[in-house]
C-alpha cells in the first residue's frame, strides 16, 4: 500500500491526484491540506479517511473540527499544521500542490523527514532550488516532477540511465553504450509552451484584455492563478527556472518552444543531435500518476492520441517582446540569488490585484520589471533571506501601485 499526503487537495492537481487514488486500489491518503475550502475537504475526509487534515485558516479549521467530530481525524491549521500534514509519519510521498511560496517550508520539512516529493509547486524550486536539491540529495529523497513539461523531460532523460531528480550525473564517460550517465550527452532541454489564449496578440491588443479573457486557456483546465500565469508566459518562465534546478543544467541550455496544441509536452536534445519527445493528450493525470508510481507505468483511462487525425504539429518561436515576462524570467534566472524570488513575489502580488480588478492586464509584467529593477540580489540566500526578499517586494509594490 502506497501512502501519500496531498497538500492542496481541493485544487486542480489535488483533485486529479485523488481521482488517481480512486482508480487504483493500492494508495492510501494519510493527510490532506487546503487553504479554505472546508466543504470539499469534509467530503474528502469522509471518503479517504486521512489521519491529519489541515486548513490554513484557524477559524475554518474550528468549524471543520465540529463537522468531522465523528471521525478519527486530527484537524490542524496554519503553517504548523501544513508542516504536520507534510510530515505525517506513515506517508512515503508528499504531493505538493499548493500555490505560492507557502509551499517552501512544508516541502523542506517533508524532505527532512525522508519523504519523496511529487512536486507541483513551482515556487519551491524557483526561489529555493539551491537549498532544496542539495537537501534532497543528502536525505536520499526523490523529487518527482508533476508538471507535464518537467515530467516529459524526466521521462526522456531516463534513456541516459539516470534516476529521479536530484540527478546524479557522471561527468566522465563510462565504458559501454548502455547505462552511461554522462552529463555531456545532454545538449539542450526544449521546454514546450502552448502560448496561452493570447498567442499572436500584439501589445496593443493586450491592453483591453479582461480577467475573463485571461482565464480561457485553449488546452488546459487549471487554477485561476496558473491560468493567468500561462497567458502572460510567466508560467513558462517559472518552469525554466524550475528545470534549471530539477535537471542540473544551466539556463542557457533551456529553450522555450511554442507548440500550440500541447501535444508535445517537452523534448530533450542530445549531443549527437537526436531529439526525444514525450507526446500525449493534454491531461495532467498522466504526469501525476507517473510521479506516484515511478518507475512503474500503469494503465490510465482517457483519450489517446490519434495520429491519423492529428494532421500536423506546428512550432513557433516565443514572442518575448510582446510577452516580456519570459525575457524577465531568463534575466532573473541568470542573476540568481534572491532575484527569482522577486520575480515570483511580484507576479503573485500583481496577479492577485488583477484578479480583484485593481490593475489592467499589462501592469502585471510592469510590476515584475519594476520590482526586479529596484532589487539588489543576495547571492546564495538562506530561507530567511528568501522570505525577507518576498516581504520587501510586496512592500515595494504596495508603495508604487
């Protein structure tokens, strides 16, 4: 019986994770955590019977305690509660599907406790990859990517004989063609992007974009924040920074390619020019299930690619002049230190304002650029310095917008 904890269980990734649990008879959910949706959480508790359930808000946690008083579940709250859910003793894998930098502390705590991480929280590696990956290596913990793009890259890289991240590259060539783990064989990571709902738009056309427009992703069903990030290309910028840490490659070896139909989830180019790609329908259940059962592949329901009707797969170069957030992400990644934190925090703050109709769409990227321009990055920051950079970014933007 595989035992898992799910952080963010009422969100898009969390609910699809529980769909996979339902479809298989050998996964037990031992802990669940949500932000505020106690109505849905109560249903999940009654179905999956976890030992621990966390609600971020203590007032709502108190309401939930009353609602599930007939069940043997411990209801906790706040950051301490989130960490308790992430470190629940019997869980072997923690699915980190919370959104934002709130995921850093529980992820670190889970790694310290020896849990494998099914990672769907981009911000953890974007802001603290230099802390997370060495810690995972020391603890012998696997970081199993849940994002469709990073899962695709991971699946392609298994042909080199490497296991799950953190990758243990052998810099020297080994004898024999099979099983060599030489990093020199990897030439480039090709990170695909759909281009979002505004692919092909000019900057003038983006001036009139509404919240409703930004939430209409052409291929994927995701949460509001991630969907908006996809429309600005911020999401792809975060994935570039995440891939840098997951696969231990310089940013210069990560290239973004627009593939509008989201059929190719990402590709890897090798030193000899060969390119391997992972293809599939736009369905997050595949990378989630692969992370939960790695290295085993299990049957999965749903649509399959029909190559007879597919006709063609088109590619485009990203427009980084109109969608400047992607260019800013590369700049943040190259600056390193606390700059990726500022990029991420400024975007979180801006998107929250856009969702509340307080700023126009294009101001999201303007806020990111302003915050980055005002920041002097701290190299190799501690967790406290990362969180301080986040606070300073919020304060700066509140004073300017």
